[in-house]
C-alpha cells in the first residue's frame, strides 16, 4: 500500500497589527459602506434636513425681537448658534446607529476580518460627516433666505463650516463610546441628550452671556460649545480668527486622542 506524505509548507509570520496606510484604506472602505446605507435608506437624513429649517425659523421669530430688537439684527447671532447646536446634536445619531448595528451582529463579522480594529468605528464616523455637511449647508441656506449676509465672506464661511464638521466628528467619538458600552440604542440617545442639552442651551449659542446671571456666566464662558459658537461667529460675521478657534481645535484633538482608543478597546471587548 502506497502512503502519501505531506510536506509542511513554508511558515509565514502573521502580523498582529496593521500599518497606518492599511488602517486608512480600511476606514475609507467602511465609510463607503456607511454611504451606501444612507443611499438605500434616505429617511436617515430626515433629522438633518428638517431640524435646521424648523429650528432656524422657530428660534429666529420667537427670540429675535426680544433679544436683538428685530430679526435682521438677530440673524448674525442665531445662525452660528443654530449651526453648532444642530450639527452637534446630529452627532448623537452616530452612537445610536452603532449600537443598532452591534445588536444585529454586523460588527461581530467585522471583528473576524483581517482589517484594522479601528476601521469599523472610524468608517462609520466618517460616513456620518455627510450628515453634518447637509445640516451645515441647510442652516446657512436658511439664514441666507431670511436675510443673513455674513460679512466675513464666502471663504471664511467655508472655514467656519469645516470647523463645525471637524468638531462634530470629534464629538461623535464620545457618542460612539456610549454606543459600544450601552445596552440599547434608546439608552445611548437618552444618555447623550442628558449631556448635550445642558451644554448647548447653557452657552452663548442663543443669547449673549452677559444677559445671564453672574453665577451662570462663568460656566457659559468656559463651555466648549460657547468657544465653538464664538469661533464660527468671528469667522462668518467678521472674517477673523481668534483664540476660540484654536481652543475648539485643541478640544477636538483631545477628544479624539482620549475617546478613539478607549472606544476601540471597548468595542473589541464587547463584540
């Protein structure tokens, strides 16, 4: 009887890490997946299409006369505030949808693939920047239709829009962390709103800080949302760059540096 012997193939040393280039490519691939989801379910964009229109009209006509005397004088104050409030609030959806995908078992499959560990999370967050872009464009468009004319010029308006989108993407890492550790999508939304609503309303987004009680002004002035709103106003209304823009970018970088690693670690443990 003839026996067959098998020779052992050449051993390969498998890498347990990915390069930066591979991580970027994997993240972009996952971002493309997120864009396909948006295209197939366009109702996901209802919040970013309706909220800027409703909030801009509501806040302008309710508070404009009381705070600035007339609507036209209030537009340079409220449009940057509505922009920041709308886009930052939209970033909550990132954590909610992430929790829903994890509940469906999608991320279990991603974990088994030979891709960068951060790619499924970073890709989902990158895809959501299209939501922030739509909300930003609609807010400025509504302001323009209502008579808002930013004196900073188109270039500074574009920089202000990019600043808000970058900061919203950074903040979405916080909500992505909640999405990974929370048990349900509804709990993610509940926790996020408890944190976000005080930050947005206890800021200078809708009214000047000096109109508030003295004991409240100190919090409003150190509120990171206030720094972002002021940076957007300086860029769009005056065409100037100040400390608030630098503080916003530093804050965004710190958030990503802190929450991106802990979100990935929590994701690897939970999935």
